[in-house]
């Protein structure tokens, strides 16, 4: 049984650039580093809390292992509330809020950043700017830093005046396509999705060199793990290995876990909610223990 000694929530930032953060502290803290679980685009912290079919999520798994857990919602998303300039939100705002969160948690830092998809770019940048507050990054199918992305002359979304609403077909083909996805509960998953800022999506594809770039020399002590499934249409083994190669060229300790190498197959983009999510959590936990 999971025993919690303290839990609650708070906001960081200031309207309109504000971020809601939920936290829980286990009764017995076994690891000094807290984990900050940052959702990807169009998702909220709910993706770490439980799965669409009602199983335990990564939040509870790592709480049971003795980690303090902090789960933010992006500004303008979920419990962070509305944002009057949602369509023009920038990755820099995301990074600044995450740094403010780390500064608030400074007495128990350095922290572990767990990022997913679009939030991958924010994790790299946060670690560059405050490397003393970040010990490790676990990046699930992450967006790469702008350094290794080609300049896109085409926008991901041309209409930048309205929030992007993901439809069922898009969600199924891109995010819920894998064999390990709990298909009978697709509607529960679909109902959890949030609107997406078109500006952030255009940054993700490096439209006009807008994706966040980093100075890798600023994070030599940060250890990195990238995790990828074999059924993710946008994250091939080669694509995510190229991010690891970039960091290794700069003498940063980075590893790539291609799940089939560990006998884990059939996973797509949503490792934290797929049917074998706890098997993958166990793999990540073992890496954290070794490092």
C-alpha cells in the first residue's frame, strides 16, 4: 500500500505565465533526488497519474520506490488555467517556469527531469541553464535540441491564431497506434487530451530555426537516458540514437534504450500509459539506480 507523508499543489510563475504543480512525498524517502515528470504536447500531468484503463501510472510506481514526485501542467493547459496568449507561447516560457520550479526545490535538488516528446527540448535547455540543479534526464521519445535539426521552411500548423485541437484520427495514427496501447479505452485517453499551442508545435519542427538550441558544454555532469519503443511512427531507432551521438560528441554521458534490445516490443509513443508501462518503469528505475 502506498503511504504518503505529504501532498498538495502550488503555482509557479505569474499570470499569464503560470504553471500548476502537483506533488507527493512518500512516507519513506529512499532517494534524495526528486523526479519532475513533464508531459508532452497536448497532454497533461494526468498521463503520469494513471492509465486510461485504470492501472497504476508512473507517478505511483516511483513514489513506491521512494522518490518525491512533482508533476506540472504546461501554462495554458489543464490545471494551470487559461492563457490569453496561448497560441504564441514559446519554449523559453516553458523553460523559465521549469527553472523557477527547480529554484523552489533547490534544498532537495539536483532533480531528475522526466520528459516526453515535445517537452524533451525543454529538458535539454533547463539542464544547460541550471546544470547544478539537474542530475539526470530521462527522455521518452524526446524532441531533439535545435542544434541537430534541419531548418524547416514549412510550419507544422499554418493557422497560428487558434489553438490546435487534436482529432480522433490524428490521435490514433500518431499516439495510440501501437500494439501495447489499451485500445478498448481509447475514448478515455482521447478525452484526456488538451489543446496545443501552434507556436510551440512550429518550434518543434524547427520552423525558421525556432527550436531551442543548447550549449552542450554547459551540462557535462548531467546523465541522460533516451527511451524509445519500436512502434513509434516519429521516433525511429536511428533518430533517437542521433540525439545520444550528439551528446556523446560533447563528452556527456548519454545512453539510448531501444526497448526491443530488452525484450520489450510493441510500444509506441505513450510508454507511460501502454499496457506494459510498469515494465518500462522498472527498466528506467534500474538505470537510475546504476547511475
